C-alpha cells in the first residue's frame, strides 16, 4: 500500500450547544490542522500515488469554504453539530468528489485540534 499525505490548516468558529460539550458549548474559535492521505495499492503511471501539487490544491479547495467561517452558519452543518469528526467527514467527502477514485483504495482525513488530540475519518473506495 502506498500513501501520500499533505496538510494545511483552517481557522473556524462554532458552538457545540449541548451540555455534553462542557465549556465548548459557547462560541469559540479553533485552528485545525488538516491532513489528507490518499492510498493506492499500486503506484500510478508516473510512479507516484498522486502529484503532490495536485493533492495540495485539492485540499486547499476543500478547505477554502470553511476557512474563517462560523460553521454554525455554514450550509453543510445546518441541523448538524460541527464536531471535529463531522468536519473531517465533510472534508473527506468533498475531497473524494474532486478526483477519480477508481485507482485509489481510500482517503483518510486527520484533524488535529492540538498536539495531544486528533480525530480521523477513513473513506475506503473498495
């Protein structure tokens, strides 16, 4: 299995208005480091998983609509809590729509809220 990972970050604001989330219930900001990993069983025709520049551009395009936004007002999270897990799923599904997945075995999104806490969303293509 071969993998290519690129990363970037976004700054967002949101609320998580349920007692379960303690102090995060109120409006707060977060800087999220986002990693996207493309997986293939075999290398592509140029002996790479994917062009690093193309992967970087796709991740940037998927993140741009979230950058500096209040996710409480973002249509993708209407009626849905914008937890880090939900954000990872949103980014993964957005990215999967930006390339031909037929030669890939999957895509993984990792979002780090800080150096000691992160979530992952795995989207298999098989």
